[in-house]
């Protein structure tokens, strides 16, 4: 092993002042999870192992390292809400992580307001600019490579409702940086704040760099098999308003209406999803041509 590489096997310890694992896999979005037990007692806690796992349906998940109140509550009710942790809310988010008795209401402890959800019974954090209402799909206890169980649980939930402060929607597109989200780093106290200066764009190989961004992403998502039925289409904007005819070779419909294949322009609506994906009605084929 080269002298300039620190090597270790986790089962034998890392040999460093602090385990680097969390710092390497980071910074990570924060799972600020609100839940309640079967009797309606509220809980709010941040989790540093959190992320999104699927587009359609949207699924998010977080890991409870050890059996905690959130896990117990979610097992009882099958519901939870995720709330975006932002820089203005950082201190109150941190306060909600305090080790307190199960019957302690972290909303009150952190000076936050529970807001009624639309579909689930669990309230959201009213002060957070973005919240997801979730219904549990799976709770999985983790295990080692040798099959021995680990006292950690992955909680996955389908997002059944989304709340976004309108000031974060710029021309209908969610502005990630404007929300000032905070992310968890390594060590006992390291956090990061995301700002617009951190943004850069890089297209996948094969993507025509001069395609309108919406067109390229739209095709990528379709070709990756992210399909859905017409009942799930949401109105965002007419795709025909984009300069399709200079970039699209053909749209080939199969038993559908709202299409004009001769002009190469889609005249139906597509759903703009999570700020970076267009989806398409099942049965259409996307062909990207060189402009000219």
C-alpha cells in the first residue's frame, strides 16, 4: 500500500481521531422527520442518513441508527413527514435533536409550529419552506455481509403530498439554492450550507449540449423507463412552447391524441418533477436529432 494512502478495514478500527466515514459520504441532506404515535404524541428529529430513492412514485428514506422514537411512532401509524432544514432554521433543527424523554414534544422544545397535513395525520413544520407527506412502504432492518442483523432500520416512504413555498418557484422551477438548505458533514458539529455559487452544469455523454435543457432531460427520463399513465400528468407548461422543431427528429405516438408528429412537436402536457425531470406518457418514443 503506498505511503500516501491511509488504509483501514472498518471491522478492525480506522486508526484516526474520528471515524471519517460520515465526512467522506457527505455532505448529506438532512432527514428532518416529524411523526406521532398512535395516541397523537408528536415527535420531531433530524436524521443524517437520508435521501431520495425513486422518481415514480417518489420515495424517500432515512436510517434510524438504533431504535428511536421516530421509528417506534412510524411503526404504529405508517406515516411521517419530511421537512426541509434550512440555514434560518438550523439552530431550531439542532434543538430538535436533543436526547429527551419519548413524551417530549420537540415542536414545543424547538419553538416550532405544527401545521396540519392534507393527507396524513402527522403535522409538518410550518416554518419549513418545503415538506413532504409520506406513507411508509418498507421498514428494513439492516444486516452485515455475514447475515447478522444490525440495530439500524431503513424507513422508506412514498411521498403522497408536497408543500412548496411559492417564493421558491422561479418561473415554475424549484430554486434549490434559494431555500438555503443545510447538509450534514462529518464530525460532531460539521454542517454545510448550499448556495448558488456551488452550482455547475455537466451533461451526460451523448447529450447534445445545445439542446434545450428541458428537452434533453425529458428524453433521458423517458429512455430510462420512467413512464407513467395519463392520469398522473400535471400541468406545468406546454412543451410545444419550447423550440422543439429544431431539435426533435420525430415523436412517434402509439394510440394517443394531442400529438402532431409531422411538426415534431408534442402538444400535450408533461409533468415537471423534482426540478430536473420531465416524464412522458407511456408509448411515445423520443428521438433527438442534430440541430440544423
